[in-house]
């Protein structure tokens, strides 16, 4: 077994340990996390939620010898003077548990999980509850922690589900999350959108980054004028890869300028022909308002999250 395989196995065992302990943590937005952290007089972990949820440094004596050895094998320990810190977080989604990057997610290869992840999962659930056609092949584009692939894979056990991303760190964590969830039909592949995978799909889901990030971190930066670039590209490249009867679901955010939605304006000509049936819903009219204070957002009125659903009819 390679060093990476040993670490991944230990990370999986850590997830099982947390599940068995009844661990619970719902990940808030980065701003909420920061404000909570600022209220803590001495940010030092007292329990596992503080360590793996709130990303607080901890005294190694907080853990048993066995658990410290498990953390060490998983390769998730960062040492800060006499204290330790976990480089990963663990978040619940119902009965499921997902590992992702610790707060703050400042690394260029950080693997994000937060309020958008929960809404994305809800959008997929809603789609699957109303879809009666079989799902033989599905793909989660830009899978990150693998939440889309896991939700699809657990709902459609007979489907072949691909989780694709350009970030090797994301693929590693997505594979751990899929195994922890018992989604044995999920496989991870490194691919820039669908460039490195073949064939057609009955279901394509995506939750691409949609911010205009000055540091251009992959998990946040959507490209284009105001963060819509990758979302538009995913629609363009996914439509030809749909089976007849196949559906594309894109959950993303849009920077609204002068009342106009640049993402909808870009994709509407692509989906308006007789070949497709589509819906477009604004799920939340105002998220991440703190971003409006940053350079590049001077003309933006608000950031909305939307869900685009496109079904190929012929």
C-alpha cells in the first residue's frame, strides 16, 4: 500500500470514528465562521466539533494515543508551536459525513463545503424525485468534495456515476467521501469539465465556482466578467453530451448588474431551440453580500443563486 493509500485509509477510518461517535457539525458561510471565531476568548478546541468543525487548534492530549496515531497516519495534522491543528474539516449532510478543507480556505487547492453545498444537494434531490427515466450514467462536474456524485450515487444505485475535477486534492477527498457514504458506484477522474471522459450521460450536475476572486483560487473563481465564465462553459460543453431524455442541472451564483443576469443572457440562446426543455429558478436572491465590498464588484447590485435545468428532448 502506498503512502497516499495509507493516508486515505486512515482518513476513511477517521470519518467512521466520527460517525460512530455521533459527531454533528453544519458548516456555515466563511463570514459566519469568522464572526463566531472572533467571539471565542481563547480559540483552543475543547472537543471534536471545535477541532473538525470550527477548525480550532488543540492540545494533542485532547485525543487518545490511538486517535493521535490515526490523525498522524491520515496526514492531516499541522503543528502550531505546542498545539496541533487539523487541515481538514468534517461536515454533516443528513446522515452523511463529508471531509473537506479546514477554515480558512485560503489555499489555491482548497476543497470547499458550505451553504452552497447544502442547497446543491437539495436541488439534486428535487430533480431526482421528479425524474422517472432511468439514470444509467451520471457525472458531477467540478465535484469538489463529491457531494453531487454521492447524492446521485446513493439515490441511483445502478448508475455509473463519475466525479470529475481538475484538483487532485478534491478527487482524493471525494473518493474518501464516496466510500464513507457507501456509494460504491462513484468513481473519480481528473478532467477539465468533460474533456477527459467519454460518452453521453443521462444526468449531468455541476456546482461551479461563481465568484470574481482576485487570487483566482480554483474553488472560488468562476472567470468571465463577474464569475459567470465557468458556468457558461459547463452549459456549452455539457449539452452535446446529454443522452436523449438526459438532464443537465447547474447550481450556480450570478452577479446581478442593473437588474440583468449575465449567466442567463449567455445560456438562453444555447437552450432555447426545439431540442431542449429548460427551467431557470432563482433560489436565493441575495448571498455573500460581503463580496460587494471587494474590487470588481462596484457595479453589482446583489449576488443571487440560481438553478438551471435543461433536458434534451430530441
